[in-house]
């Protein structure tokens, strides 16, 4: 488990170094995740240790929201002062996410037409 966790953190670190050194607008952890994905594709999938570690992290994912909740409580005065722009941005981004997800699902569920058939 320690080796797999180290592997995950090294990919995150590599992504962060790459993002900062090239001044990319993409967050380092996202780049690290893409690098990990490519490495796993080349290797033929994750090993048993990485699968176990990933499942364990996913089971405890809710703990990662504790710092965000604490930050909101610390800055509650700002949230109360700027509630309308926050609410609008949350609603618009949620709606955009739903629309994009629906369109992607629609594209993914299309079956190719057989020769001679009209789609």
C-alpha cells in the first residue's frame, strides 16, 4: 500500500512540477492524473496494490471535504456578503455540467448505423 501511495503522490508531484515549470493553466494534479492514466494504459492496467490503495482512498473520500467545510466556516462572513454571485455561479455551473453530461452520454450511446441504413 505504501508503494502504491508513493506512486500516486509521485505522479501528482510530477504533474505539479510540469504545470509550474511550463506555466500551464491546468492544475498539476490533473496533469499528474493524466500522466498516471497514460502510464497505466502502457502498462496494461493497475497492479493489485494500486487497485487496493485506490479503493481505500475512494472509500474515505468524504474526509477530503472536511478542510473545504472548515474553510467555509472560517470565511462565513464572505459567503454571507457575496451569497448572490455564489448562488448564481453554482446554479449556472451545475446546469452546464448537467447539459454537457447529457450530451456526452447521448454521443456515447449512439450505435453506428449498419451499411445501407440511415442513422
